């Protein structure tokens, strides 16, 4: 069931007219009928009252002279009044005096009504009771019982009339309103049609033509004005759209240009990065070389130290040989040769000759001593040469290819670093403390780690030797595990220390406080540490208070044999 | 009456209508209305016993249906006089009526006459049947030219010059009227009254 709201507008209008007209008609009909019914009722009351009065007046004599027959005859005249079904005359004492039954139905004589007047009973009767007066005396009462059939018939007639009138007038108003409602519905439907066409075709150029100057006319004007606005708006939007499109194109072009530039820049940057990479590689190489040089310097230094000793030993041997008593032997032998023929005499007689055997035996003893000394010196020389050999061979063992991950024992590596500098420690009386935690073997780039450590150890040694004179020169090496996969190596010296402002600068390229430094050692150490994925940090409480270098290295734990 | 009451009591009928009827009947009996005797079909109590009270009532009622000329009264204060000739026992009833009612706005006065000569001016003269016919005629003649309604209760009374004459018919008291005599007395008798009466002509 469609609700009233969803009905078409002309149906609504027709219904509206019908409803309004119908209700108005019905109400006026009801009013008229009610009024009429009331009038009929009151006229019936009046009629019956009059009838009762007339009958009463006519029956006074009959009452006065106790003549019920005459009274009955009088009442019999009610035959002319079909509405009256029963009538009764009561005497002054309330007894039924005479009665009349229209139909000979056996209705018992009713008791006299309690009061005069009229009453419409529930059964549809009108009961009228009037007093019968004579000469100022109430001598009885007349009672009429009239059916309201007439009223009912009238009512029925009215209902029929009203129904007929309603049907006819509603039919007429349907015809009329279906014609007249077009005055309102047609413009609205036209408007709705236009609106639908506009929304379907999206043609905002459509206009509606008004047919009247009423509110609908105004609505049409407004509609048209709205369409104007929409059209303008549409045009504006279209324009904006076009402009936007152009702008987008421009922007796209710009963007693609920028994109091209950007890609060019990117490729340039890539090239630059490649170059940078190459430079870095070169730098790395040179750093490595520098590291190697550092190492070589260390090695050569050590070797030089040993060579000094060798030189001393050689000089000693050569001096010894130069001061050798061999010349005395030569003079003795020449004396023997010149006295070859009289050798015996010479030895026995000649004063000189007599001393010769003693001299020779002395010389022999002396030469024997000499030989022992030289041999001793030569043995020393040989030992020192062996030392050099050891240094060189250690160096050679680290001169392998960089970037090889090996299974490394950190303690051994630290010892190796120390060994490469050992000569200096002895010479400068530097005590080395080794505080190694029990660290399992790890996998690391051993060459790089060693390179860093050698540099750091040498740096510490230099700090100690260049620093203030101390009772106890001390270098501490300490290892500790800082995590599951990282370890820390502390190189602690009590040397000259680092002023706070230099704590970071010391790692920059070219920074040095040494007279002969080139400012590359710590820099390459830091680089190497970061290449290994670790870090190198310097700490110091200030000048003269020593320094601590902490090398943190991540590692791959070596597979522990089960 | 007692029977009814007894029946009513015995049956202990509580129905309202019944009690109402019983009450009505009781009242009838007490008041001694003539109809009550008929209604009860009580043959022990003949209607004749009620004859004179009824006739008295009728006499009073004639006052309402007969119009006397103005000359019948000398002043407006004059009473309406009902005279009775003969021994008819109507006095009691008439006195009862005259105590409470009036005729034409006048007090009712009942006068009893013993002889025709003693009759004074009156408006209704009732001549009882025990009065001798000659006396009756004398009385009629005496008031020939007076505005008097002469009422009798003897056969042929109206024909002999009376205006109204009572008679009993079907156990009811009826009356006949001689319009001519009434006219002679300048009395106008109401059509209503005439409609109840048996009209007779003078002989």
C-alpha cells in the first residue's frame, strides 16, 4: 500500500478536493439533518402535546361525569393519528379512565406517568403526558404513546438523500477537480518533467515557460534563475577545469622536465658516488698502505734497534781483531826466519832469542783469548741477526691479503700487536699489563684488527714516552665482551693525555700532536673500525692524565667445537 | 381490600408493579371511589350506595359546563348556590366539595329546602325523586324565568320542564338534558356536557 505521501500530485490534489468537499458536505448534511431531526422531533412533541391537550380538553366532561365510554370514543379518534399506538386518560386520582390501543395488542393499562411533559424512550417512542384541566382544576391526565417511526422513516429518507447527494456531488467534484487540479498540477508536473530532463540530459540550457503569475510562476522564475546560475557555474567549472587541465599539462611538462633533470642529477650523483667510491677505494688503499708503512716503520724501527746492537757487536769484533796480537806473532816469526840457520843459538844465546819461546807461549795464550772473545761476539751477532729475522718473519705473517675473515683469538692478536712493538717497551721501560677476559675465538678480519691494534699500541707508547716523566710507565690492555656479538678492547695508557677539545679531532685526517706525525694513524684506525662495523672512541680526563682508547667490534662467534 | 392485601402479603410479591397496584387499589378503597367497587367486581357493595355522592359531584361539575348569564349574580362576590329540594343525601359530598372548590370563582353554598315555597334564589336546584311530581312541577314553574339549572332524578323530569335529569343506565349514572328548557333559563350548556347527555325534548 502506497502511503498518501507517495501519491502522484494530481491524485493528491483530487483527493484533497474530494476530502475537503466530502467532509464539508458531510458536515453540512449532518448539521442539516440533525437540525431537521430536531425540528421534526420538536414538532412531533408539539403535535403530540397539542393532540393530548385537545383530547384532554375534550375529555374533561367525560372525566367530570364519569363517562369512560365517551372518553374512549374520543380517544378512538386517534385512529387518524397512526403514530399514536397507545393513549390513556387517567382521572384525578391516577386511575386509568379510558384507553386506546391502535393495534389490539394486549398492553396492560399503564400506571399514570409520574410527571407531565414528554420523553423519548429508548424503544423509540415519544411519551407525552399532559394534565387535563377544567375550571382551574386538574381533573386528570392524558398520556400518549407515539411511535417514532415517522422520524425513523424521515431519518432513513434523509440518509438516502445524503448518500445520493454525497455520491452525486463527489462524482461532480471528481470531474471538476480532475479538471481544475490541472491548474496547479500541470505546471508542477511540467517543472518536475523539466527537472528530470535536466538531470538526465545534463542540459542546463533547458528553460521552463510560466503560464501564470502566481507562486508557481515565481517558482518557475526562480527555477530558471537557478538554472542560469547552474549554467554559469557549470561554465565556470568547465573553464576552471580547462584551466586546470592546462595547468596540469604545464605542470606535467615541468615535472617531466624536472624528472629528467632529476634523473640526470641522479645519474650524475651515481657517477659521483662511483667516483667517490673509487676515491674512497684509493684512500683505503693509501690508508692501507699508510698502515702498512706504519707497520713497516715499526718493524724497521725494531730492526734498526737490533741492527744497532749488531753494529756494536761487529765494531767490537772488528776492534778486537784490529788490536789483535797477530802482528806480534808475525814479528816473532820474522825473527825466527832471520835466524833460521842459527836458530838454536839464537834461542839459546841471543838475549832476544832466549825470550822468544816465552813470548810465543804468551802470544798463543793471548790469541786463544782473543779468539774466544771474537767467537763470543760473533755468537751474539748471530743471535741478533736471528732477532731481526723473527721480526721480519712476524711482519711477513701479517702482510697477507686484507679483508679475509678468519677465526681469531683476540688475546693472540693483541700479543702480536705488542710483539711488533716489544723492542720499544723494553727500551723505554714500559710495563705492559694484559687483562684479558676469557673470550672465545671469534671470526674477524684479523689483518684490519691487527693494523688498528698496532697503531693504537704504538700511539699509546708514543703518548707515554712523550708525556711527563712518571715513576711507573704503564700500558694496560684489556678485553671484555660487551654483548652477545660484540667485544671491547681497551688500550689504556698513563701518558700525556688528550685535552677535551681534541677528543674528537684526533680522529680527523691530518690531525696530529707529534712532531713527526702525519695525522693519519688514528684516522685510518677509526675508518677501519667503522669498516668492521664497530667504533673507536677516545676518553681522557685531560692533559697529563692518560688516555683510554676503546675499540668496539662486532663479531661472528666462531663455531665452537662440541 | 384485605383480600388483596392478604394475597399480596401471602405471596410476598416483591415486584414493584404489583406493590404499586396494591397501593393504588388500597388508595381507591380508602377514598371510596365508585370505580373501585367496579374494578373489584365486588357485588357485596352495590353501586347504589355511591349514587348520591356521585350525583353531588355531578351537580358540582354542572357548574363548570353550564354558563350562567351575568344577571344571575348581583355582585361578583355572590356565592354560587346549589339548592336541594327533597331528601337526597347529597349534602355531605357537596359540603366536602364546597370546602375546597369554587365554581366560576365563586364560593359554593349548599342550601336545603323543605318546600317549594321555601326555595330561595339559587343557581342549581336539585329536586330529589322523593318530592312529589306536583311539587316538582311547581318548583319548575316557579323558577321558569330564573337563571336556574333545574336538575331532577325522576323519569320524564326533563320532558316536563327540567333541564337535566339523572337516570341509571348499565349501572352507571347518566343524565338527559332538555336544551330548550335550559335556553328558557338563559343557560348555555357546554357542548362537551351535551356530548355526554341524552338529549330530550319537552313534551
